[in-house]
């Protein structure tokens, strides 16, 4: 494996598209990057062994332990990424067995720490089952997050959020008027205030999650069309521009595109899902910035225009003050949250369909995906050429 290929695969991992690596497999690529996270949850789970009576006075010790473990795991993760750790089949089996034994090891250690204990009937079994569910959930979520580069995607999205905040005046100025046109009159509807006032917070959060799901599904359907368009445009100029700033910057683009363009290799289902996740996270982070602005706007609007007497008339009862902010009624916080979630969803949908919004908000995200696909095309062509140029193994004839 050439150094250029290794560096390019690291570039894919850093940019949250590790599935673009050729021959991407669980044992070779996913599990080695999972081990630091699994080790973190394993070490933190040992906090269960700390007697409960000491937590009140020494909670800061537990917090320090978590921070130390997190920093150590992060250092190990960075070192393993640079050295490209690969597990043999035997080492893979050992790692999986050790983690599978943790749900039973921690309760046994608890018994050893506390001495002889007499748990209630079924208590020990319930505790073990709880640990099994916890560690199984950790393993599945870590595997999915590592497979699709969720950590890298979130990190890049959060860093990009700073730029969004700096440009928030432009973002809000372009998107807020259309959103207010859709939602402003509903804000002064008494029936809506009554419904929101009776709505529990967990139900309201489910509604916001439903808005997010609709936004992601809309983005997914649009992305599939974009992928089909991008794959047909691998001209030398586009490939050369995409590879700037990557380990493939010095790739022989002219030689790889003798016929004019580079043939596109169809994406697998896992690669399409990775790109969908990339788009969804970026869109949701961008929508969250606008959602916060909408929440603040409706909060200020409610404080200025909805007096306690008006709120009581709309709700049909005296407004209940918020436990966190006693000066604000709970109904106002809930209705501001509802409109913020709806406005964020509306923004995501219109940013893909409306031509002006698409150019401002959706096109930059598609440009990132276009670049990832173009770099993948050059990467596959380069490693394909390297393999065809290798001498035949002893005792085998070179391919004709």
C-alpha cells in the first residue's frame, strides 16, 4: 500500500466519509478505530464500583477520572490513527470477547468490592441484564458512529457552526422573513396556545424530532438526485480542483483521464448512507442556528405583545410560570419551541427547492459532497493503476 493511498484514506476518515475507502471492512477499518471509544466506556463503567455514599463528597474525583480517561483515550486514538493499527483475526476475536465479558465482569468486581451481599430476589439478574443492554447498546452505537464517521462529521459541523454564527445576520436576514410570513399569524391563535399549554415537554420534543425526520427525508430524496448528477461530471478540471489540498494533489489527472473524463464507480448502499448522513448533519446544524434565532424572536415577541391577561384569555386559565425562568409562562416557551422546530424544518425544505435559497444555503453542502465523490474517483483510479503496475507474485503470471 503506497503512502499516498494511506494518506488519502486518512483524509476520508477526517472528512467523515470513511466508507469511500476501497475494501472498507469491519475488522480492518472499523474495529481498530472503535477500540479507544470502547475502552473509554469500559473504564468509565468501573465508576459503578465506587460506593454510592462517597459520591456526595467526592463527585469531583469521579469527574476528574472521566476527564483523565477521555484525554488518555483521545491520545491513544490519535496515535493509532497515525500508525494505522490493524488487527489480526486472532486479535479481533480477543477484543470482541473481552468487551462481551464486561457486562459480567463489572458485577463480579462489585461483589468483590462490597464483600458478601444479599441482593433482593432477581436483583442480581436484573443488574446483569442491565449491564448487557448497556454494553450492547454502546457497541452498536459505537460501531455505527465509527462506520459512518459520525464523530468527524459532528466535529466538522460544530466547527462550521462558528462560521454560521458569524454569518448569522446574513442567514437570518435571508430566511427569517419567509418563515415569519408562514408562522406569525398562527402565533396569535388562542386555540394553539391552549393546545401547547396542555402539551407535556416530552411530547413537544417528539414533535420537534418529527420535524427533524421530515427535514432529513426531504434532504435524502434530493441528495440521490444530486449524486446521479455529480457522478456524470468527472472532467479533468473538476478533478484537479477537487484534489487540491488533499494527498492526491499531485495525482496524474491528465494520464488518468486520457479519454476525456474519468469513469464513475457506482456507490454502494453504505456509501450513499454515509453521504446522506453528511448532508443531514450539516443541514440540521444549519437549521439549528436559524431555529435558535426563531426561538429568540418569538420569545421577545411574546414578552412584548402577549400580556398576562391576554395569555390567560387564550389559555383559559392563569398562565403557569416556568420553573427555570419564573417571569415567563410555560406556554410561551413551548410555543416558541414549536415554531422554532417548524421554522427549521421549513428552512431545510425550502433551501433545497427554492432557487434563491438553494444557491445560498444548499449549494455549499452539495459542493462538499461533489468534492468527496471526485476525490474518490481519483483515489480508485490511482490505486487501480498501482495494482495493475505491480509485478506478478512468484509462480503466477501477470494479468493479461
